């Protein structure tokens, strides 16, 4: 089973990201489960969601304490994500421009820049959930065509085109990097 825990801020679309990831996995014949978690429900508060993906029915119903993947919608969520626990072999997928200060295997994508470039700005804030979703799908081996079909079920018309563009660019540009300098 693959466990993915997504960390973001209220209003960034963390729950939607988790649901779209699960739907994409289901389209591939996998079992999937999403678990949103809301602490203080306000815009900007730290929020998280977990997704489990497996080839067999998923019987676990708890929160995600040792995920295989930590996903950060902003690099400043690293400490919160690490405090929540992770598997020893965990990989990090982050919206970041440079490696994060941890030794874990990590994948980075400039989701903020991609969102801005494609006009995915809401209330003055870049909406990074779909580009991060594109990066996650690439790392997990979910074909882009499957993700594109999922996005087409979520949005239509003028809303669909920029979402596909941001997901595609992130899918194509996410890269594996070595960890950066450790906190001192």
C-alpha cells in the first residue's frame, strides 16, 4: 500500500487534490481512500489530507502517521509535515525551487511559478494544488492521460484548459533532487 499525506493551508485545495489523486488511481484499477483532516477551519490554517492507494481493498481507517510520501504545497510546511511522522523510506514531493534541508529522497516542482504562468491565481494567491497533483502523478507512475481524464470530469470549458496545462507542465518538470543542508 502507498500512503500519501498532503500538507497545505486552508483554501489551497488540499482536499480536492487528495480526491483527484484517488480518482486517478481508481481509474487505473487501484483501490483508493482519501482522508481529509481539518484542524482549525479557516483560510490559511495548516490542513492535511491523506490518500491510500493499493491493489487490494484498504481496511485501514486511521489517519496517516507513517506515509510513504509527504507532499508539501509550500516548502514552509516541512516542519509541520515531519512532526506528523513519516515512514523511514519516505519521499518528499514539494512545491519548492530548491532542495529542502532534509536527507530524504525528494522531488521538487515550481508549482507556484507554473500556476502564475497559467493564470491559476485566485484572490491574489497562486492555486498550486493541480500542478502539485501533476507532480505526484508523475512520481507515482500514473499516466498523464489518466490524470487528464480525471481533470475533465472535475472541470469543463474555460476552467479545464488551464488546469490541464498546469498539471502537464508540473508532470513534465518535477525532478528528483538530493537533499539540501540540514538544519543546524
